[in-house]
């Protein structure tokens, strides 16, 4: 066994974590969930959830990773609490669950990227989505996206991830900024900003049962929490690094890119006369494609937009798959490339229902948001807050000069954060069970 890899530079860890965090969750899911959950109100609840729940939970994952320097399942054994391994195993399961449909959406993005190059959607942007989103075409592109992910994971990501994301993340930021400037010139800009940024709290009171679980779920999803990714990535971090600072940078960057995506998408939605309250998964594809088909330089803009989303989606899918594959490599004699192909094949099959019919995609997504992610984060918080407790604080404070934050963090994790996640889970379960969302759409 060679010595365990560490990130070559501090920035290496930061960009890899940001690359995992920034993905379809920020650029596609966030604007569309914001739109279908009341606009700016959702943004407010989401921001509170990110800072109040997401950041403390992110730090909890960092503590487990850096303290044990092990993969997410063995980490708990190394800490002397083998039973809590279930957190790592559950995380790997959620990873499978999420990548299966994530890859289908990634396939759509790839298809739109090609459509921008060839001009394929320019004649009938409204019909394009319906033609490619389900059925054999969707399956083909789901397969291509999965193949790309498998290829990178099979090659071994240690130096790959770090090198690739160092280019990808700044690229995403620059291109999103450029697109936001362009969107500001669209006729729907004022209406879009107002919908996105002016909260109407009455919708919150009327729909808390939906808004809160989705906003908290979104915070977990977009920060890649509950799936042991951040445990894995932080296991390569040195003890001279302040986890507070790095966690803060990751959260700020991730939120910034989500908000930027909103500043791109909402003006375009309004300019295209799409009512955001009826927005569904496809609206963003349809609206963006429609806009690109009408403006000068639309092909180039389309390539940039869908290219950015594709890169962001790939870097996230890679991190999702890496957790599964890195655990499997540690526990079997089968080679990494073979394991990657095997995992990819299983995931491809699991994604078939979602590629066949978007009702399945929605079902997978809803269960992930309302049930699996909060449950997984809750278990982790209970473990770190109540079982590791002072050991966790000690680890968190290594490399940091803000010692007073340690106990504040611990008590927040133990009380407020745990209660908030329990409440979220309860609200989510209520709509799942009463609303019948738990029933698969056979
Ligand atoms: N964070 C990514 C996004 O916003 C998706 C993602 C990557 C993810 N890893 C994850 C979601 C782990 C949940 C758990 O698109």
C-alpha cells in the first residue's frame, strides 16, 4: 500500500469540494425548486437552512473524515463505534439512488449541448424537450453520461479530480457571471429579479409543509451532504487547515453559484412568458433553449450555458460515484476500472425507469429529498454531536484560531440543528405519506 494521498494544495481540496457541491442541484434544480415553491420565500428559507443547518452539518462530516483519514464506512469503525458504520453504508446507498436519475438529467444536458452545437433545437425549442427527455433517446444519453463518469472514476481521481476541478470551477464562475450579464439585458429581467428576490411571506405560511422540507433538502443536496462525500474528501485534508474557514468558503461559493443561476434563469423565464409558479423540471431547458433560439449568437450562448451545466454535473456525478467505488476498491481485489464499470452498469439499469418516464425521476428525487438525505444527515449529527462530542470539537479546532467557535458549534449541532432536521423530516414524511408521494408511479 502506498501512503495515503493528500490534496497537493489547500486550494485543491477547496475546488474539489466546490466541484462536488456545484452541480445540477445549483443550476437546474435550485431555480426550478425556487420557482415551484414560492420564489423569493424559498430563497430565504434556503439561505437560513444553508447557514444554520448545512454549514454545521458540513463541519460534522469534515470532523469524521479528517480525524479518521478513512473511507466513509471504515471511518466509524476506526473511531471505535462500528455500529455507526450504517451511516456510511446508508450514504453509499443514497449515492446509488441519486446518481441513477442525476445521470438521466445529465444526459438531457449533454443532448442540449449537442443541440446548441448543431442548432438541433433552434427551429422548435418548445417541442425539443418532449422529444428527447424520455424513451430510447433519453436512455442513450443517460448511457453516455454514465460512460463519461465511469471513465473518469476508472482512471483514478486522486490527481484527476484535483487537476480537473481546478480548471472547471473558475470556469463555471466566469461563464455564469457572463450569462448573468446577458440575462440582465433580457426583457423579463425586472420581473424575474422581483420574483426571485422579493419574498412574499404569505406563501410560506400557506405552504410550509412543502417549502421547508424542500429548502432543507436542497441545502443538503447542493452541499453534497448525507452521502459521505465530504467525509471522503476531508479525509485527505491536513491538520493545519481551518475547517471553519474552508467550510465557510465552500458554502459561500456554492450558494453564490446557485443565486447566480437564478439571476440567469428567472429573467429568461419571464422574458419567455413562462409562469414560474407552474414551472416543472423541463421549464428551464425549454426557456433557455427558446431564448437561445431567438437572440443573436444564440448557438454560442447555448454552448456556453449547457456546457457549464454539463461540466458541473459531471464533476458532481464523479464525486457521487467515487464514494461507492473507493469503498469497493478498499474491500475487494477487483481492479478499480472493473469496479467502476460494474457500478456504472448497475446505476445505468437503476436509472432506466427515470429515463423512460419523468414521473419516475420525480419519485426518486422526492424520496431522496424528503426522506433519505435528512435521515442520513440526522444520524450523522446525532453521532458527531452526542457520541463523539468533545472529541469532535478537539478535531474541529485543529488548525483554527477561532477556538470559541468549537463549543458553539457543538451545542448548535446537538440541539437546534438536530431539532430542525427532525422537524424537516416530519414535515417531509407527512407530505410523503398523506400526499401519497411515497407510492411509486407504476
Ligand atoms: N451537490 C451536487 C449538486 O448540487 C449533487 C451531489 C453531489 C450530491 N454529491 C452529492 C447530492 C451527494 C447529494 C449527496 O448538484
